[in-house]
C-alpha cells in the first residue's frame, strides 16, 4: 500500500507513468468511467480549500467512484480533539483512499503512518502539495512535449511559495533544465533550496529582480501569488504585490510558444488581458489537475 | 592530575573540550549512582584540548544521542582493565526524541503523543530535518 505525501515519494518513472495515464484519460475518458466503481474517496479537509477538494471529488466521480468527507475542521471530529492518527484509523474503515488537507505540516504523513488505506497529501500548511506539482508537470509536458531541455522562470513569492519549491525539487531529476528565479529581495528562494536541490543536482540557475529581463529566454513562466498574510506591513505587501504583474506589455519580448502557468488563485499578478493569449495555460492546468488526480487515484488503488 | 584507570566500564574519549557536562546530562549519568570521572581540558595530541568521561560500570549508552551531540567521540568499552571494543561515532541517520521540532506550524506542535524524529539531510553541515515538516533543527 502506497501513499503520496511528498512529490519525492515518486520516481521519475512513476511520474512518467502517471502523465501517460493522464494523457490517455484525456484522449479516452469513457475507457476510465467505471475504473473505480464501488470505491470510496474520503476527502478529509481540516481547512477549507474548495478548489482542491472539488478537483479530487470530480476526479473520483469521473472514475465511477464515490466520495465522502468533510470540508472544514469544525464539522469533523478534530474539533472534539481527536488526533490525526485516530481519525485516519477510523476513516480507513469506511473508505478506500484518503485525500487530506491539513493546516499543520506533516499531518498527512502521520495519517499515512496510521491509516490502512492510501493517503494523498492534498496540502499540509505551507509545506507540500504534491498533486499540484503533478498538475504542473503534466501541463509542461502537454504544452512543451517534454520535461527536459527547457528554461523555466519562477516569478513572485519564491520564499514561501511551496508549489515553487516542490516543482523545483521535481524538475531536479530531469536533464538540461535552466531555472530563472525572479523575485523581490524580500521574497527570494530560501538558501536550503539552493544548497540542497539546485547546487547539489548541478542545476543551472540565475536570480534576478526583473521579469522583463528574464522574459526572452523563458520556455515556461511559473507565476505565483504574493500572499498578504506573509507580511506584517500592509504597505510592503502592496508595493511587492504590484511589482511583479504580468501583462501583455511584458509579454512582448516573450517567446511565441511560452507556456504561462499559475497554481491559482491569482490576485492581480496576471492581468486578465493575458487570459485570451494562447500562451496562458493556467486554466488548462486546473483541468490537468483533475486528470492527473484520476491517474494517481487509480495508481494508489492499484486499479488497472 | 591522576584519575585511576577503570577496570570495567566505558570511557568516552575525544569529547570536544567543554562538552563533557552536556554529555553527562544527555546520557542521564546524573541520575545513575555509578562512579563517573569527568576530566576536563586534558591535553590531546589530536585536538589540543579535550574532555574525557570515565564511567565505572557497563551501562547502556544511546550511541545515536552521543553521535548527534559530538560525532568526534571515541567510545572505549573496558573489561578487566583492557579495551575490548572501540567505537568511533558519526552523525546518526535518524534521531528520535532527542531534540524537539520548534516549528509552530508542525503537526508535532499540536499532537503531543507524536515522537519527534529527525533525519540527517546534509552530513557535511550536520543538518537534521524534522520528518513531518522538514524544518531544520538549527
Ligand atoms: Zn516539525
């Protein structure tokens, strides 16, 4: 029995296999419509995240399965003080697989150590969110046709952005990736990501303050939200939030086949005018998220 | 200064000078009633100065705790006044309930019954990370 807690739990071969399955689901959805008939997914959301929960639930329904669960902690036994370990043991009696969202980092790992069914980490605090990373990888693969030999720029909050850390970690296994890290001084990538992933794996990377300067070189641009709750000072937040906005003007120097990704939700870091540009891939990324979750649920349930 | 050699017991040698008391407490030697000699600031050809702990009894020592605190220590096991076993320590791959995770967002901060487990993530720099939240121990 396997769980997915951290993107590093998957080998490159397994990621390729998931992407292949997801692509096949996109081509032949009817082939998969009954694959999980009679199976139940428990969505245990100790903090609300409607977008992620709906993606998991839609994925399970499209596989012909059923869904049960809760969408916030006060409607669950956690509000009565039950431990994550006990909750996951109990839910193991009712469901076949768990998708868990929790505000505390490491909670899904604790769940996987105690559940008798597979656990998928659907986001634990500011720590991991491996299915978002899988959605990102599937989107890059579909848009660029490859997961090696490309230049990707990460723009915005690189200090706290867990999706950025996790995607960098996943990309570290592929050949010839160049990474351009674009952020204000206040939100640069943490040293440990540089030391333990980029330098350790000999990945070419550059740090810059300017999105415009980096633009011409990029094959993929990964935009992130600069989150208000990360700042103590409202003025700092507004100044930083507005310094990295992607608009059509900044895109003038971009490659014709650039793929623009964003884990969503966005605030204003991508101007809505960009949505109609064919390089905007962030809504496709949402859809890809559902397909890769379908592939993942099948893999963990060992459904062929 | 003279400390008699011990006949049966354990000698912790090459302790970084000044660390002897920390190790004395970490191993719980203050709670045992066996004889312990704490020798501070001895001259050492290898280290300049070093500390030594001599424990006049065969007690169970958690070598992971010891390796985490000071990987340079040599542990000599002595029987009938002879060294019958010697261990050179290194940083352990995993330590359990030796240090606590200080990350307030970590699940261990709210669920008291969980063990605090850290894994070695960078041997050269001696960096340990919490297995739950990956926060580093230092
Ligand atoms: Zn922790």
